[in-house]
């Protein structure tokens, strides 16, 4: 039986919804983006709502075209709007020096080479890149190193002699720049561009680990909660999952 043009149109619309979903997931996989549940739900919902236009054979052609067109326009506009204005999160995890070197030192898009020598003699090294791309963009690079007992003490001494940290809140009503999170005791290095450009150092006495965080957000003016800052501005909610 020959299919009507209205039926073919509704079928094409459903295919567009499925294509949006597949393409979005594919882009997330190849670009190391964290898939947004909201963006995934838009084409999924559109597919479910479009099924009656495909499955109900007795549905009037005009109604089929009108509903499919409305759903198609709404889906495209919603996905484009939220995709542009909502945050797109890039998160990359590197578990050893080889992976770190391949990304940072051989990636044409990265301007600065990764300096392994400044970390001394470590046992293990891991690195995490977090980049939230939206109207307000945050970028953070976390490097966590594990040392044996002697090297751990030596690195702590080196940090004390080569870093200068804030000891009191930088501005009124700001959070204390000395805090603990996930077993690490963090301090904030003094910066001329605080809080838009920051370096944080965290020491975990229980595991002989040291965490170095470099952070950028040129729209950030104040920090009133460093735990929230690490989780949502530096991407530690993903770092913790990866480490676990």
C-alpha cells in the first residue's frame, strides 16, 4: 500500500529526532563531553510523542502534518537554545604520564607543555581536565600525585618554601582560603588575579598524595564556599567519581 505524504513526513520527523539524539551522543563521546540529561531528554521525548503519528494509521493527514511540524520546530528550537545557553562540560581523565604527555605535549590545541619535573619523584600521577563552556566559562586542571614517605615529606617542604598562600579571607564575607575536602587539606596561592586565575594545593597526609589545581574563570568575582567551588567550578564531582 502506498504511504501518504503526511505519513512519510511524520516518519522523517521521527528520524530527525533519532538523528539528533545519536549525533549528540556521538559528539559527546569523541569530545569527552559529559552528556546533558536535559539535552538527551528533548529528542527522546520527541520520539515518544511522534510515535502516535507513525503508528496510528487512521490519523488524519492534516493533523499528522501539523503535530509533526509543531513537534519538529519545538524540538529543534529547544535543543538549539539549551545547547547554546546551557553549559557543555568537557571532562578528561589521564591515569599516567604517558596519557598526560600524549594529550598536553602533543595536542596542537594546547599551548603549554606539561611540566613533569616540577613534581619531583612521584610514584603515580593522574590528571583531570574540566572545562564548562557556557555564558560563564570555567576551566580547571587538577594533577594528583602519590609519593613514598620520604619524597612526600620532601615535596611538602618544597611547597612551603616556594609557595605563598593566603592565610585569611581575601575579601569580606569570602570563604576561608584554608579548607579540607575529600581528605585533602587545601590552601590557595596568592594571586594578582584572584579569583579569576588561581592555584590551589591540597595535601593528603593519609595517602601521601598532593593535588595541584590550576583554575580560570574571568567572570568570577567572589568565592563564598570552597567545597562548592571545587565540586562545580573545578569539576571535582567528576574527579571523585573517576578516582573511586
